[in-house]
C-alpha cells in the first residue's frame, strides 16, 4: 500500500523515470519525497519518489515488490532499519558498524545497504553550522538507532572524547564496547555514563539523540554542562524542544535536526545518482514551511 502519492501505472514510470521511495510504518509524515523531488529539480534528474507504508510484518515483501517493478533505491525509516540491515546482500562500512540501514541501492542483482545518518549529522555540524568537531568534548545523549548511526562518523572526526549517556546504562555500555579495538578506534575516546553520574565536567558539543523531545520532555542535565561556545544539537526537527530551550537558557547555541535530515538525504541522492545536490536551499525551503 502506498499513501500520500498519486498512483501511476508502474510499468509506465519504470520506462520513463527512475523510481525511489521511503518505506516505513508510519510514513505519512516523511519529508523525503519533498526533499528528493527538490534535489531532482535542482540537478535536472528525472526521478519519481514516493512513500510506501509497509505492514509491520511486510517489509521484505514490499521491498521485493518495489525492486521487481524496477525501483532503484529506498530510504528506510522506523521501524525497519534493523530489518533492512539483516535483509541486504552487502553493507558499507558505516552501515556495518551502525547495525542499521537507512538507504538501499539496487545494483544489478545486489541490494546494498548504507547508513547515511552520521554523514548527515557531521556535514550539518561542520559545513552548515561551522562548528568544528576535531578536539571537541562531545556528550552524546541516547543509545538507540540514531546514536549507533552517528557514533563512528563522529569518532572519525577525532574529537577529544565522546561520553555516551543513556537512561538505560547497559545500552550505552554495549554501544561503547561495540567500538572497542579491533575496530581501529581508541577506546580512551569513548565512555558510557548514566544521567546521575556527571561531575563538574563540561562539553563543547552536546547531541540529543534521544526521542524524548518527541513527547516534549528532556533527560535532566546539570546546569553547568555546556562549555563556552558550546553547540547543543537536537536530532528532532521542526520545533524548539525543551532541550534547545535548556541549552539557550544556559548560554549554548542550539539547533534542531532539520539540517541533518536534508544532509543525509543528499548523501542518499549521491549514492543513487552520483551527484551532490545543494542542501542549503532545500533546508531553507523546509524551514520556511515549518
Ligand atoms: P530509538 O527508539 O532507537 O532510541 C531512543 C533513545 O532515546 C534511547 O536511547 C532511549 O533510552 C532514549 N529515550 C527515549 N525517551 C527518553 C526519555 N524520556 N529520557 C531519556 N532518554 C530517553 O530512536 P532513534 O535512535 O532511532 O531516534 C532518536 C531520535 O532521533 C528520534 O527522535 C528521531 O526522530 C531522531 N532522528 C533524527 C534524524 C534526523 O535526520 N534529524 C535521523 C534519525 C533519528 P533507553 O535506551 O533507555 O530506552
């Protein structure tokens, strides 16, 4: 079943236009069709991008149907990122470590999985927000799928260290252990923590990768957590969250995750089409429509 899209004869589209889609449950809220349609307009590529609402037990069947109808690629959203990771024939190195697939490319008979979240976050922080990551003290809040996806790309930027704090401490510890040697990343750079275990330390970059903002809450943080010139990044987008308000009230610069959303989409577009679209106009377009 597809929702929110005009239906056309699939055979006709397959002949004329390369087809892509975002698959999830729910998926009606997704901004991916708007973003990719804008990228295609900007680069002159002829693509059709739709939404696929898959039944919770029907992910693989919907993916096979889309591929068999000539589909070229998929973006994966909740709750299918792990199932996608287990379904593809090949994984790129970031997806392998993230244990979640955000983007699938159908290449010949192969189904190749990528994780584009971390690249999207790093590009938004470095390029759009002009905040260096190298040498920074980073606090990563949350140890779910999004935190898994962004940790390796953050570590590759050579921060001073990354502290992972999570409501369920064991998940933060498992995530930390996952990146221990022999993965080539020094363990002294990562540690796990619970929210009641902060001393007087401060962070230059605090990333909220929890879903708390979705229900209008935030995990409790000490008042002194932000260093001077700190950036507070909430992955949730489209509203000023309690975390952003807290950060602003304590002297930090705060942003939502809209830039990450568009940057990770741009990486998908590059994987599929070999062209990097401009992201700034698309971020501005979406921001204006919020
Ligand atoms: P998951 O469900 O996998 O993980 C949720 C995390 O949030 C867990 O670590 C959970 O802790 C924590 N959490 C939830 N509620 C609370 C709370 N009240 N207090 C403290 N911690 C809490 O979600 P994802 O990792 O996939 O996504 C996280 C967020 O990131 C979502 O809001 C999502 O929309 C956003 N996101 C944005 C993207 C973008 O492009 N801007 C891309 C990907 C995600 P515990 O382990 O204890 O349950």
